[in-house]
C-alpha cells in the first residue's frame, strides 16, 4: 500500500465521519473558517515537515510516494491536517448539538 492510498482511506473515513456527525444538527461548521484553518495548517505542515525532513528526523521510502512535494514534504503529508479540519469541527458541532438537546430536555422536565 502506498502512502497516497493510506491517506485516501484516512481522508475518506474522516469525511464520512464528519458528514455523519453533522447530520441532524442545525448548525454546520462555517466553510470560511474551515478554509482559513486548512490554509494555516497546510502552510505549517509544509514548513515544519520540510524542516523535520531536512534535519533527518524521518524520511519516506520514495517507492511509496506519489512524487509530488511541497518543499520537502510529500503531498501525502497534507491529508492528515485536512482530515483534522474535516473531523474536529464536525465533532465539536455534534457535541454542542447533543449538549443543547440535553439542556432542552432538562428544562422541559417539571
């Protein structure tokens, strides 16, 4: 299995979980905030992965890479920040919706 295949599976699971968590909630994460967060995380990933790879902290087997790099960071490294951008706000939204439902139920009780 290549890093790209592993990243695709990881992203698919994160996207499906994000959709499942947001179904049934009144509010969804704001797309502008998600885009800004993704941009910041991609820049940080490019910078810090390049530094870590340049200093020899880790390396990738070239035969398992797609071959596209941003700095020294392979494209596959950017899947994990993207998964976080998809999954964490969806989880936050779902937990807030659950808390709101529980609060509403408690207020209805005599």
